C-alpha cells in the first residue's frame, strides 16, 4: 500500500493498494509517476500516479531496496539497496540525459 501525503497540508493525496510489499516509494515532481522498491522481490517498479498502473519493472539490486528519489526535473531516479549499491534509472529510456548521452569522438 502506498499513501502519498501533501507536505504542506498533511492531507492524504493518494492511497493506492499494491499487490506486493512496498518498502519505499517516491513521487516525481510532476506527480505523474511513482517508483517503488521492495524488501522481498528486489524489483524496482514504476507506476502511473493517478491509476497506480504498473509501467515498468527493473531488476538490478541484490538486496532489499530501502531508498528511492527523483531528480528535481523528474528525468532520472535513484534507488538504494541493502546490497550497498545506488542505481540510476531514466524516467524516459532512450532520451539524452547526462551520463547517457553518447558523443562521437
């Protein structure tokens, strides 16, 4: 279950039931996407903010995921795991952004 609170009013903005155990969730600045991490399945899931519909599932961590955060522009998000790693993910794979930009030499 994911409960999103408005930090100014302390009111619940969204309450979404999930089919899996969520240990962390982050909402992008545009409030269009939620990223979740789990303790048991080690997956990173990206979901629509309004409906909770799953958009993407990523593998990569080898331990429970305890942290998730979006960049200020919402283009990249980071997840942190008990395995000692932080992984960066693109919100829109294929778009040119920072380290993902290929330059010809």
